[in-house]
């Protein structure tokens, strides 16, 4: 299989369940780093701009994409993506994509070739201006569901910049593991290995890796010197401000990014308990905790039901709750197409049940940090009201960053276009 044929197959599978990662992993494990990176760009980018690509293809072909055979539909999508967003020479993109189509069906290659030649000359920005409805124009240009754009327009004045930020490929950040090394020593290792990097502007434990680097080639990968983590995810642990010798609970902890961050911040000298209800993800949590060489109690447990955890016991609780994940769309572009208001409402119920259960486990005077990787008010600000209604008291953050603006004393939001992070919401409470 050539790379474009692989990309088409991944996208055909993606259409069936709106999941990208499992299909990418299973169909690219035989490829070298360069080819795998190309297929990742091709498939992620195509999914990211799906609405715009289909709009353009339908305009030049005069045919609905839904009526095309899956391999034709997705071959045209990857072709349009290369022409609009990649630096591949137009006729090389066309010829290679047509060759990939021949592997599926030789008769279809002529149609893809004819449509492709029209796409080379197509000005999608000009054509989009003919869409009469402003929201629909914006939704098509930035390639989001119309209902999402409508909502975010009411939430955020700078929603256009937000859409642009959500469409950018995120930087690769590494969070060092203080149990095994220090930022200074890790920086020396990166320099010695000629890995280009820069320290995070306000999180000393984080480094941004420049350019495309194979993760396994970064020094300290096997030894567990670092964890791949977005700064916004790490901030959940940082804002909790865990201390050594404290009893700390991480709820919905898998796959372990925040558990190991708490362990790193306390240098392995806190009593950490991590719980999750997903057995498969809990296995990943155990692996990450072992790699970090962190001592931690790991439990398969649903705290909203009967729990073995003692009441009024924990000094600090981190509740990074299951959510709609609209804040990590730049990292998981398939999230543009598998969300709904029903999902947001469903998650809010789970979040509120977790807050209610966590309240019982928190010691009087203890601290709970609530976070979600969501842009939705229902999962953020509205849950703060709920938390206060069930007995939590708003608290001030122990740590404040000038680079992160707080909406009020106990709530913060960060955004891709403002902070170069995923979009996260945080709130801190005491009991």
C-alpha cells in the first residue's frame, strides 16, 4: 500500500465509527516515521477540514459526496486537503491520489482525475462568500458543525480566533518526571542529543519540542524521564498545588497523566490514590505509574456508587471529570463530528454525581480542583454553581500565573489561541 491508499482506508474506517486513532494505529504500524507522519497529517487534516473539503468537492463535481463510493469520497477528500493545505506540488498530489484509487477500482480513477483538475483551480474562500448565512459561512470556512459555532458565538466574543486556534496542530510538550530527573538535567540531555526545544514560558517542568521528532528517539523515553502532556492538562495538577505527605485522590485518573504529574510535583512523597471505572484504561494508568516509578494506590472503583474510600479523609482531590472534550478538538479533530447537546447534558449529570461523591471524601478544610477539557458552560461555570449548592465553598488558587487570566478568583479558562494550550476549565473549592 502506498501512503495515500493507507490514508483512504483509514478514512473509510473512520466513517463507520467516527474514531480516528485506532484505525490510524492499526493501519500504519508497518510504516517508517516519515511515511507515518505523512499519513497522520493527511488523515488528521482531512478530518479537521471535512466540511470545507466536502463543500469544495461538491461544488466542482456537481455531485453529493454522500452518494459517492467510500473510497472515491475519501480519495477526493485527501486530494483536496493536499491541494488546499499542504505543500505537495498540485499535479504530484493528483497523480499519486489517482494511482491510489486504481488499487480500489480502475474505472473510478478517471472521475477522481477529472474532479481533481477542477479542484486545482478552485478558490474555496471566494466560493464560501456566496453562502448567504453568516454562521454557515464561518462554519464552512473553519469546518465545524453549525450548532457548535452558534453556541461558541454566544459564549465567547473572540470565537473566530477560537475556531482558528482549534484548527491548528498542537505543539509537542514534554513534562519532566521529578522523581527521576530535574528540568536542568533533562535540558542537558536534550541539548546533547541535538533535540531542538524551548522551556515553557511559565511552567518550568515543561519543554516544547520543535519540529517533527520520533518520540522513542528522545533521551529518557525508556527510562520514564518525561510524559507527553499538554500544558493545560498539567495545569490541573499544578493548580491543585499538591504537597508532600498529603493524602491526595485523583478521580477518573486513567490513563495517568495527572496522577504522575501529582507524583512528580510531590517528588513521590505524597500518599496518592488513583481511581477509575474503566478496566482497560486502568491498565494504561498502571503502566504509566510503573514507568514513572511512582508509589500509588490504584483502584477500579466508581465513587458515585458504593466505595471503599474513607469519608472526610483526603487533603486534596483532583477531579478532572469525563466531559464532551470540545476543548481538545485541535488534538482530536474527529471531535468536531461526534459531539451533541445530548452528550454535553449526559456528561453534566456524571460530573455532578462525581462532585457530590467527592464532597464526602474531602477532609474539612481540604481542597478540590475540578477541571474539564471542555468549552461548554454547562460543564464548567454551571457546575461551579452546583458545587456551591451542595456545600463546597469557592477558594482562591494558591498559584497564580500572569499568563493565565482568571474569569474570577476560583475559576480559570485557558484557550489554544490565547495560551497555546488545549481549552480547559478549572475551579477550586474547599470544604
